[in-house]
């Protein structure tokens, strides 16, 4: 039994297997730390439980990405917070300016999504790059305020749907509704 149908590629004069559209996985961007990569500021990760990862892999093609690493920051690194939205400013806990790293990371993530046809993302909550709901308030006192991470803001401009790890169930919902 095949997972698709056979068609003749006239140009190459050969038969090929075209998968059923039902079997084609949807590309999903995922924060690298959620997949277990040690890219978090303290050199650790925020790995989801294996069952969750397996369930995602059943229907999604996962592309992991860390905007802060791609933006040129080292791991481990001093934690950063957004201290101003307009003009946008990000500093680390030592007071050093890191805004450009965050802007580069956001831009590169958006370009990556475009190149892979990604329209949906699972991103880490509360991160100054990846959060879709709350961010730390810029005082380095663990207080949170409503707001987006810089990368998520950029992805939203490009109409990419963003969920965080606490909303992962809604990604399964989306799949089940589609099938
Ligand atoms: S920038 Fe995003 S992917 Fe990278 S460590 Fe922070 S939350 Fe994880």
C-alpha cells in the first residue's frame, strides 16, 4: 500500500510517488530551547516532555530556531530585557546595549520562516524574543507585563500564528480540525 499516488513525470520519463496531501506535514517553527537545545541564556534548555514532542512530530515538520543565538549572542549569556518599546531598546543585566542583536535575530527568523513556508510557530513564553503574551518589564526583578517578544512581533507582522508552550494543545486541535 502506498501513501499517495503514482504519476508519470513526462520530462524525466519516469514514474514518481506523489504523497497524499493528507500526509504532507505542516511546517512549524519551534523555539530551539523547547526542543531541548541548550541555547537558553544560562546554557540550559526548556525542553518539552518527549510525549509532546512526539505528538507534534506526527503531524508537523519541526524547524527549530533560536533568534538570540542567530542574532549573534553567545550561550551562556547575560539575560536581557526590553526596557523601552519606542524607541525599541534591549539591555542585558549589566546594562550593556543588545538591541541590534534582537533586531537581527527577529529579521533572520522571519526570513527563515519565509524560506520554509512556515505559517505557524510554537514559541517560548515570557522571552524577550519569543514570547507571545507577556515579557519581563525591563527592571530585572521578575515582574511581567503584557507584551510580545521582538521576534514574535516581527513574525506576527508577517501573519504567522504564534502559540506558546502552554497553548500546545491548541496545535493538536488545529490538526484534528483539518483532518
Ligand atoms: S531566544 Fe527563544 S529559542 Fe532562544 S533561548 Fe530564548 S526562548 Fe529559547
